[in-house]
C-alpha cells in the first residue's frame, strides 16, 4: 500500500435533505476520521426538518452551506462544490458510518497515480455488516447493454464479504454514496449532469471521465457502512429516475454503431420487466418504467451526445462484454465472480 508523504486538502461534503436523524447518528464517525488535513461540510439542500439546528448545536466544527432549493444529488453537489476549495472532494451520503482510517488509503492510492480521477471504498451494509451494500459494493461495473452492477452485488443479490474482492482494481464507476474525486477533474468535466437530479449521475460522470483517458478505482482497504435509500425511498420516483437516467446515459455515451440497436434491445427488456411487474400487481413499477421510456423518447434528439471520440463501451475498464440479464435470470448465476471472473479464466 502506498504511504502518504504529505496530506493534501480533503473536503468531506455531506449533501443533506431532511436527514437530521442521520446527521445526528453518523456525523460522530466522520468527525473521528484520523486524516489530519480535512474539512467536513454539510451542504443542505433546503431541508424542512431541523437538520441545520442539529448540526449547529451538536457539531460546531462542521461547516454548513445552505441551498435555497432542493436541486437533488446532481444539482446539489454541483452547487456546493463550486464553493469549496480542496484538492480532493469526498462526496459522502448522510446515511454512511465510516471507519477511522477510511480516507488515508484512498488518498494514498490516488496521489500515486495522476490518471486515477475517482475512487470508492468498500461499501458494506450498515444493518448486515457481513455483506456488501447495494450502492456500489466493492466497485461498480457495467454490462454490454448498460446495466450497472458491482463486485459483490448483481441486481438485488448482495454477496457476503469474505475478502473475495479485496484487491485494488480499476472499475467502471465509483459509488456516489462515498465518492472520492480529484477536484480539478470534477470541475474540468463540469461536475454532474443537473437534469439527472438523483440516481446514476455518478455512473454518467465516471463514463465521461473514462472517455477522456482517466481511471476509476476501488480501494477495499477503506471500509464504510451504508444504510441505503436514506433520502429517496424505494418507490415510483426512484424507479423512474433509475430507468430514465440509465437510458439517457446510453444516448449520451454510446457510439452510433452501438447506440440504436442497444437502445432498442434495452427498451424491449425494460418493457418486459415492466409488464411482468404489472401482471404481478405492481402497477407503480410499470407506470414508472413507462414514464421513463416516454421521457427519453420525447427528448431523444435533445440529449447531447458526449462520446466524440466514438470509443466503444467494451474498450473501457470495468465492462462485462455479455449480458447480466441473461446470466442472472436465465443461467442463474448470482455473483460477480460467477459471471465475470469465470468468463476470464
């Protein structure tokens, strides 16, 4: 493991919306972080609860930024980070408990390689700490059709952490629940896409960064524990944003030779999933997917293509060349290792 010779400035930025109970519960672990050259900032997205008074009364060493409206994850972080000067940003969800030395190994890794733009720690479940957590597990991947998954999590299957993914390795995307990113890179790429609001904006940014030649890494020596679904609870809005943003991302970044046939297939597979849910009585899921498809179709010609270099998806790190839908639902392979690593061997 690389050892830090100096400690570049780090800003731990917690975007908060009505998360007073999480701030009360988890800020003490963040404040106990041993990294010496850090600032801890709560960027409040126009909360209507008592978040601000909780921080002011109990955590006076924490800085506060107050937005006048809720701009979501994407817009909220873009607004906040424009005001913060540091060499590194750590975007940390309010529902994350960190370990004392979670910052040092990641910064050491990123300091040792100028081409590493972003990184994530190992994410374990707060309520089931022996298993990986949904929002990134041990490093995000993408399959050939644009479905995100992770080392330790495929669809809704979370693996037990037995050290099987404890290698430092390049990945496709780093989780927004605990995202380390070099500030100069974040600003050079104009941050997140505001219109995503929430969900998969970190994947889209990581895709953009990779297209420019930078690398994204997972650093499992750093460990944090994530509650999950802390701000936007499971439901129609969450489903809508996930499906809509994922398809928008494909429109933005797939080269023309891949874009149209993959989008057609994705619309078909999404619709299949929606109809199956409707037949099972889940009208909210069906409606959310239908609304997501309708949005993308209506705005198809207004979504700006970003992949000017026409780089195919498979040329990037952390991409599985097959379909996780096929492997998971038809071949009944439930783990990352079964799907990806067996294919390599």
